[in-house]
C-alpha cells in the first residue's frame, strides 16, 4: 500500500527474509510497472526458496525477479544497494539492521517489523534495556512508547552511518510494531534526528518526533476502506506525543464513562484538536491538557 502512494520509481527491492515470497509477488502484481526495476527475493531456508520459486511460477512471474538462498545479512551486504528493504523477522529486527542501513540508498525506504512486543511494551524490562537501549513502560500508552523506542533504535543504527531515518508511516497492530523510514544522507541530518530523542514520563530514551507523514497517511487511507487506516489518517494530523486513555482517566478520577465521539466533539468545541488513536480502544489523541480534559469528563 505505501509503495503505491510514494513517488519512488524504478526501485530495486530487497527482501532478505522472504519466507514464501508473497510480499514480493504482491509488489510485482499490484504496483505499476514503472515502480519496480527488480525484486530480489532471499531466504536462508532451502525449502522456503523452493516455495518462492513455485509461487512465482503459479503467478506467472518471470521477469524483474531474482531468487537467492543466503544468510540475510550476507545477501544485503553482497548487493550494491536497494531503494526498498523490508526487515520482517520473527522477534527482534536487531540482527539485520546494520546490514540493511548500509545498503539503503538515498531517498530509499526501510520497512522494519518487530514482534517482540512483550519486550518493547514493558513486560520484559531487562530485555528492552539490552536490545533497545531504553526503559519501557507498562501502562496505558505502552504500545506507542514501544513503537517510539523501536524507532529510536533503528535511527541510532542509521546515525552510525550518517543516515537520517525519518518515520513516514508507523503503527502497532495485533502482536507487532511496523515502521517505514525514509532515508536522507548527511551528518547534519542525522544529528537533527538525534536531537528529537528524549524521555516520555519515565520511559525512554525514545523518538519524540512525528510517527506519520500526514500526506502519505491520507493517500493510504483513500486507497482503502479499512477503518484502521482511516483512524491513523485522522490521528496523523495531531502531532503530539502520547494519548489519553478515557477508561484510565475515569477510573483515576472516579468518573463515569462518556462515549468517545461525544468527548471528541466537546474537545473540538473548546478549540483543540482531537481524534481516535489506533493504539488503544476508547482512547484519544489530542493537544488538550489533562486538567481541561478531566473538566470535560466531569461535566
């Protein structure tokens, strides 16, 4: 979906952890021909490589493809560079980040998935400190905190190679975090990214910048009927860190629950921005301060 709404064309796409190859096949079948120069599939498992080749044959795809059976890092490092790299492992993406950043081209897109949600969302504190060099927090906004911790870790690897990795679309869903970064080269640009790292309450260090490019979020939402993407589109327009959990605030202040839509309308009448957030149900992203929000809930 994201590749269909960005301007990048004639891309060399690297899929170091291809598994069955479905993602690459979808790229080849669903994206316009001008978007792709070549899709390089790779998997270290020989059986997976067989399945990739079978799936390519089933889908009658013969051109713009290359299939490899190598270690993921070796595959990336042996290639001159990619305009799009997708790191989608089971667990942490950490073992693959350095190689991916090294081979990511200027203005390229790096997609990163992490499924170790227990670590990033605060269940396993020591694991998060070891793997992501940050303190997580197990609270009502833990999934946004975890996403921002992941983003910072990837950005630090980028900065080590004088590359600024800017999130253009990111989210938490089901059991995983996913972030798409755009790469800009230069020491000063990398420095500017680092300046946007800091603490959120007692969690962090983490990324305190925007999670979304609003134009990209809007284009993605327009191409889909999925409610999840519509929610992201609306919250992307409110560039604040964190959100309010209405059940948490009501319980904390001994208040009765009010319908989410009603609260959003009341916040907007006060002149503030407000929208649902995809991170949690009955939660609101808004630039209103907590004291004023509690007053709204009381009334």
